C-alpha cells in the first residue's frame, strides 16, 4: 500500500447490533454484522465489495458514511488538505463527510421523493449547503443533468415520469452535486433491467475518469463488477475472506467461497457445461451465533479438521507486485477454478 495514493483506509471496522429481550430490554447477545474488516481504496480507483445478501456489505457502507455509528475500528479518509477519521468524528463535524462522500442507492424507485421535482431533488444538496440558489441553482442542476445524459428541460418533471434507468441517472446527478471525492455505489444496477445495466455502468466509469472519482462498489454479483473494479474484496458473514486485483481474483481465486461465487457467473464458452458445476450448498450461518472455526467450513468442500476449530488468519499470497490476501487454512495448497476475463 502506497500511503500517498490511498484515499480511504478501513481498519478493524466492527458493527454489532444488540439483541434485546424481556420487559427491560436486557441485551442477551449481538448480531456481528461487520466483524473486524480491513481494506483500502486508492484515489481514482474502484474497490468492489461482493458477497451474498446479508454478509454486511451495506452495513459497511452506512458505517463509512456515519449513517450508522461503528462499534469499533477506524475509517481514515485522506483529503487534499487534511486527514480525518470518520469513525471518530463528532456529529457536529460530519458536514465534511457529506461533501466528500456521497451514496448511490440500490433502488431508484424508492430513493427519490415522488412529491419533488427533479430540479429540487438534484438541487437540494446545493441549496442546503448554501452553494447556489435561484437561477444559478437551476443552471447547475442543468449541467448535472447533461453530465449524466438527461435533458435539462426535464428538470420540471416528477420522478414518476422517468424510466428506471433515467431515475438512476437522477440519483447519480444528485450524488455528484457537491463534487464528492468518494462515491459509495450500493447495488446501483441491481433493480434495473439487464439492457440498462451496461449503460449505467459505462456512465459510472466515464464519470470516474472525468471527475477523478473513487468508488466503493457494492454488489452480490461478480459478473457486474468484472469490468468496473480495480480490486475485489469478498465478504462472508461479516468478514472479508479474500482481496485481490480483479483479474487475478477472477482467474486464480484462493478461497473456496470465491470459487463458488465465480461458478455462478455465466461464461460464454460452449465447452463449459453448467450441469458440471456444483452449486453452493447449505445456508449462511446466523451472524448472532456463528459456527466455531472458519465460518465457511460447514459449506466448504475442502474443509479439514483445523477448519472446525480455528478461524484462519488473513495471509498474503503475493504474486509479483500484486497483493492477494486470503483467509483460508489451505489457500496455498488448493487449485481452484477461476474464469478468464479480458
């Protein structure tokens, strides 16, 4: 890690939700939604955070933005003029986070106020932060709409007049209004038609290059992150089990869970028969009562006796200059199936 190029560092991040029972709400346990997560994102790059639903991806995003207060850990943000710890910053000082970190939500149908015109939706961050008002605000909203591929004259319409893809463009324009440095994309294409997904992904990549944006891209679908991400971090039950650059992770996975996720990615190869691939069996364990040892051992076809007793430490199976971090007792011994990417 080159500290001069790093924008975001997440260190030992934890978010526990108490389980309360009884008349007096006594705490009897905790749901460990995020349990000791470490990663970093370089300026201008994209880290994709992938895993099954419920593994803690969105909780990490909300904790970074301080929509949720972390239980423990650090979220270090390296701005041009200062370095701040978003996990420790007081609520009264969180305005700096809002200006530098914005979020694109999963469902554009629910993330836009149906009673507000597009002009007011996109312009609200500018007005609230006293950046612009009146005619100047309308001009800035028009520029933002053009930037995301919408006609400025549509700003007087309400969200119901737009398609799903157009609504997501409105959400993106609103996220860009304050010129943030980091954009958290929480399943930004999951609610869209397949035909529209590529358009939105291409728009995000174009905006990243034009505006020098840094992305945290959250998805449960590895096929979506293949072309947009520089690094991929795989989560399972609140912990990261593998991190590597995209090409290496796709072509040479080191964790059995990653292998199973990759097997679900459609491959345009007539020699690959889908009936030869074994689906991931079993259910995700309860995060309030995780199994002993490696959390994945109950579903892992390669699990050994040590997997039932000890949780594996993250180790670096470095390949040349590229780090490849994995939490698996047998990572260096396994030869797992990957997929070729171009």
